[in-house]
């Protein structure tokens, strides 16, 4: 498992010692915890080979969870829920921070995972946003919380419901982070069956899957966002949240949805940038078109970032009167190549390829926090984003 190997190689030895001590696994009496990292990794792998399969599986699963929170998105989530952010910063590496919170603050680690889930799904097909009242307090205890849990059980016919309510932050480009309250909801889904082996024989076993959803509330803007698997389910969750935890009326007024507009690229386009962001060059390297008079055809153009000309000149030279920029075609996909110089905070020079598909598709969500912020800033400036 690559994640497990990365966990062993990237976690400081002292933290590996702390982590493996709490697993309950057996180690030889002369196990050398002060060995060099490569030797320690080999010794740990040998020791684990003697453990039972269930324990090995649990350790590997935990290592994967920890490694997933060591990247930039995971670190943002950890800092967003951390009580002592300065202490977390001082640990010096992503794996050190993730392992330390996993060991010392397991509920906080789980909340960071939940926060990452909510932010990763923003503006996607699992997300909805609504306008609410500003300045309200979220009722976290007592009768309102109990009434909220009971209402979820009744609405979804779920025998068991677990909710977690906590404060967190979300970074916003060139602004102070948004101060949010997140409500994470776990409920039992409908009874289903799954194939399992029972005593070596294939059989069916009833199960109720756990369904996760997350709601965030911003007291400053009043915006309520929800992430969950079904649109009708999301609306009902927000309605119950507003009724019981905010004690206000749910207006069902949706916030603006970000859509992409590629029409500006039908003409040669300038891409103004700020010097502070160390952007060396922005170039359109791929466009896909659809004719306006039919839905059954596509045309694609590609131009390498290193080519001496741009995609508009290439189309004029190669296609003549068939050039789709002359009219009769609409752009449905684009790829921008953004060349970044080495910048502050140790950023190395690299190229960011950004893919946009109409109406709402963009791979910004799969990027680092810094790259997402650049995209958020400039796509709007370049006229490629509209709010509906």
C-alpha cells in the first residue's frame, strides 16, 4: 500500500514510536526505536508481519487516513479545527501534524476529515447553498439538539443518528478566513443486503449503510451550505437545521451558483495578472467547440504551450474559412496553461493546467489551496466565471 509506505517514511521516528505503542501490537524486547528511518521502517514491517490480519488491517487503514490529511487540503482542514494552531504549525511537516492530532485529539482529527469532505464537495453536484438570517447562534445542546436528532430520525426513518457541532474556519482569497459552524450528520440508511462469506460460504447479510451529510453556517453572511447525496435530502436537512438549531424560518432562497462562460475565448484574449502572484504566462492550449446548428458534432483544437504562436493564429492558419472562431461555433471546453515562477513560501516553478467544461465543470477542487485561490481570483477577472 503506497499510503502506508509513505506514512512510515514521512512520519518522524518519535511519532512512529508513539503511534505504534498505542496500536497494541507486539514488538521484540530488543526492538530499536532509535534506529535510522530506513532501518526503522524495515523493522516495523517485519514486526507487523507477525500480527493478526485484523490488527494489520486496522493499522494500515489508520495510516491511510493520516496520510490523506498530510497534503495541503488536509492541512487546511486540520488548522481549521485546531484549538492551538501555533502548536500545530510548530510541528514542521504535514505527517507530523496529522499524526499528532490523530494521537492527541481524535475527535478533532475526525472533524478535520469532515471539514475536508464538506469543502471538497462545494459547488459540485452534491452541494446546495441557501441564504439565511445573519448573526444567529447555533443551538448545540439541550432540547433544540434533541429535537433536531428526533426530526432527522422521523424524516429519514433512521433508527440511529449521530450529529457533531463545532466551530471551524474556511480560507477565502485575500480576505480573513470565514468563521463557520459545521454540523455533521450521520444517519442509518435504508435496509439493504450485501454479499459476504460466512464460514467460507457466499451468503447475503442485511446491513444499514451510514449516510453522511454536512451543513455549514456563516453568521456574518447568513449563508447555509449543505453537502449530501440527494438534492431533496439536502433541502430537508437545511429546513430542519434552520427550524431546530437556528430557530428561524427556512426561506428556501438559494445563493448564486457559479457557472463558467467561455465566450470571451472566441477572440484573442488577454490575461492580466498581479506581479505578486508570480505568474509568468497564461496560454490557451486546448478548446473544444460545438456547432450552433446541431448537437451531434464536435471540433477540438490544441496548441502546445511551447508553440511560437497562439491557438487563434493556429486556427486561422490551418483552417481558413473553416476556422470556428469566425462564427457558427460555441466553446464547450477549454484548457489554460498557467506558468508559475518560483514564489514565496518555498513554491517551486511549475505549470498549472486548468480544465474548464461548461456549465460548471472545473478541476480547481482537485488542486492545492494556493492554486485554487489563484484560480478563484483570476477566472473571475478574466471574465470566465458568472454568478447565477
